C-alpha cells in the first residue's frame, strides 16, 4: 500500500514538472509571437498577447514589451502604468528605467526623463548607456553646460570612450559658441627646389549657431617672393541627428590662390562609431576650373580615431588620385590628442600648399605629419605640428622639405 502511495506521489510530481515545463515553453513561444507582432507594426495584437501572458502571472519582459508598444503609439499614460509596475515588482530593472526615460522624453517632460536616468545611475554608477542618455536629454533641453559636465565626468573615469568623445566635441561648441584661432606655418626646402622658405598665416573666427558652426577665415601666404590673401567661409550645418554637411567658399585676387573655390561634403554617422562622407571641391583658376571628388571613411577604435580620405581629379590626360591615412590617439576629451598622418599627392584642402595652377594638383608628393593638440583650462587650445615630405621634381627624382606649424585658439 505504501509502495502504491509513493508511486502515485512520484507520478504526480512528474506531471506537475512536465506541466510547468510545457507551460514555460508555451509562454516563450507566445512571447515570441507578441514580439513579432510588435516589430511588424501590429502593436494592438502584441498587447493582446501580452495581456494573455500577464493574466497567468507577472513577467517583466512581457510587461516591458507591452509598455514600449504603448509608448510607440504615443499612449504615454498607459505606458507609464505598465512600466512603473515593472519597477514596483523589480526595482533594479534597468530596462524599465530606460523605457520610462524614453516615454518622458517623447512626452516632452525632460526633467522627469533625467530623473529616471539619475535613478538608473544610482543603481549602476558606471553605466555608459545612461550617462550618454542623460547628456543627450540635457543637450536637447539646451542645458549645454550640464550636458558637457556629464560627458567630462564620465570621460575622466573612462578616458577614450568614442561615443562620449564625439558628443563632447559637438556639445562643447554649444557651450563655447565662439572661437578665435591663429595658425602660423613655416615651410623649408632642400637646395634642389631652389626655393626660399614659405610662410603661411591664417586668422579665423568661428561661431556656433542653431543651424551649425560657421567659420570666417583670412589666409595670408608669402611664397616665391610674393604675397597673397585669400578669404574663406566654412559652414557645418546639421541635417538631422546623424548627418551634417560641410560647405565652403573662398575668394582671392592674388596668384598664390585660386580665384574662387567651392566645397561641399555630406557626412553621416553610422552605428558602431563609424563615419563616412562624400563630397566635391571646385577650384577656379584663371585658365580653367577643376572638379575634385572626395570621400572619407573613419572609425573610433577605443581611444583611437582612424580615417582614410581620398581625392579623385578627372582630367582629359588621365585621372589623378591622392589620399591620406590619419590616426589620432585621444586622451581626456576630443581636444586632447596626438596624431599621425600619412599622405600621398596634393590635397585641395591644405591651404599651406600653393595650388595656384591645375598642374599643381597632379604633383607626386608624399609626406608624414605628427601633431599634438591640447586644451588648457577649458579656454585655450594649443596645437603644434611637424611635417616632413618629398616632391617629385622629375621621374625617379624626389627632393625633400619639412614644415612646422603652431596654432592658438581662444574659446569664449
């Protein structure tokens, strides 16, 4: 009798366990169905499935999905009710803080969104996700100083984070809307060139506006016993969250510069800290105009920024190609770095070089440049660079040169 009773108890337990397992498998399959409905735009169907699952017992993942579907449909009050219940049941659930901060941000309650970010950071003080999110919300609320402080505090503890460096570079320009910059460059040549040293001086003023940065620049050059002036204006208008453009115009009446120059380039920030661009330059010489096409591809890798730029100049005698590989090692923020640049051919964006004729664009040159940039007391930027290279005088015969530049910027 006892054996029979024990047998029935064992069988009962097995049936319970099997039933629980089957229920769990069925619930997982139903949740997958709800997710598919949600991500395919059938959100009311997704919520209906979620309600069915929740009627059998609380499940934070299901409640989070249901709350987010309400938020995606702009039903913020319903989203708050569901998501706050997740925090009541699971106070440490970081996904709930994430979802609720989104809800409040989309509902234009930035103060409440920041409260949820702060609550999440209290749970996980080193969370890069919530630190960056908090900075973005502060920035969108035009609290530029507070947004920069969040980024700088995080970078002080975690130097070199690429997403933080990108945003700090952008946000600091809003905090310091004005910048005056003075750069001097000295170029010296081997005796084969039969050239006296060149001197180049650039004075610029930049201001951050709601549409993007605008920079006015006056360039002075002393080359070939001649002097020349060029005026340029650059603009970097924002086009949405992940896009911006570069627009340039320059004018000079002196032979050391093109008479007119135009530039346009469109940049896009891709996921995983990638950035790419496509653009063109147009140089107007006294005899003809030249179209130059350019593209870049860059990526943040830890504390490093690596980018590759190419220039392509079509011509009836053949296409000329030049390019440069740049590497920067960032330290505390985006204004403190060491850089190395390897170049081949002539760059139309390097005003220190005399592109006064179309032929100069096809010169075969190669160079290596080292640079250092440092922010001092959050107001001054000092930059120094050294360049060594060679230029082909005739096939197989290169002659060398070196250059040194130093720049000072004042932010205010």
